[in-house]
C-alpha cells in the first residue's frame, strides 16, 4: 500500500455504525411530531451530518415545515422553538443510541487492514459528547474503536460543514499534511466537511443516510434496484465534491493503496 495516507477520519452513524443512520432519524421525527409537525424522510435526512441542534434549526426553516409550524402554533418558528424541539429530541436519542452502535459490514476488517500498514484512525460526528459517551463504548464492545474521536462540543459548537473537527484529528494523530489524510462519510455534510478541510474526501453509498435504506430493505432490492440506489447516492456525493465514492467499506484499503 502507498504511504501517502497517514490517517483516515471516519464519520460515525451511517458510515461505521448504524446501517442507514436510523437512530437520529427516528428521534428527529418523534420530536417534531410532539409539536404537531410530521417531517418527511427527505426533510429529516437532508441536513444529516450537521450538529443536531443545527440540524433541527435547518429543518424548522424548510419552507413546508415552517408553514406547518406556523399553522400549528400561530407564529413562524423562532430560536426558542429550535431549543424546544431539541429538548425533546436529545432524550429520545440518548434512550435508543446503545441499540444503534453495531459496526457496518466490512468496517472492522477495513480498519484492521489500514492499521496493519500504519494508518491511524480518527473520527468526527454530528453527535454531542453526551451522545458519544453512549456510542463509543458500545461500538468498542462490538469491535470498533478509533484512535481518536471528537464532537462539535470540542470545537466550540462548530460542527459540519466547518473543518475544525478534521483539524483536531490531524493535530491529535500527528498528520504532517492535509493531503495525507482522508475523510470518509455517508452524508453531503461529511463531504463538505472534508473538502473544507482540504483532505481527500470519500463518500460511502451502502448503508448511508444518503441512501436511506435499512440493511434488510437494501438486500431485498433486485440487483438493478441496488445498482440504481448506489448510483443515486454516488451522484449526490460527486456533486457535493467527493474525490472518490465507494459502495462498501471493504473497498477502502484498496482504493487508498491506488492513490499516489
């Protein structure tokens, strides 16, 4: 394998754990429903990868959701309303997170292959420290443990698409040049984070929030259906600026070995 890369920085939900990124989706939708708004799957997933408070703010200002909120509450959504929805979202998510920390197929093997050639494993997330205190030990029990993780709590609340969590990884892992690091993620926010940080940026299609299918749903598709789902996610990542796109984590070590 080439020695170009010194570190790979992974996202968490939808990339390394929680196939399809369903834990936050469920909590977002349940929280909004308590305020008389039922978001669609597309509306819920569009800001995925952002700090969760920012995610709720973005959803509340989507045209249809904002109109529905105003119909239900008599006024346009405010900053206080963002806080109110978040106050319902966070406990819902914390109560289910330990059930959504199983590594995705191929992750443990890919990480082992990268470490075998001296590549360090970092990570960034849209979760908060409080959420990660549940996910990190549970993922470790299940066989996945990066060398470093950081949430937006460690960057003064500046989550994706800001590059600061990636920069903290580069510093902590001792990476000598941004070009010697790769960022891997499953959302458009992940791609923008990596590009803003100047690192080689990779989208992963299967099990991604972008694809928005559970493992059972994906495996139930015909081969043509699978190809169509992969192609749609791939196109979205490329349009967001991804340097490369893989379908599964098993492809990652080979991809990195081929990049001079």
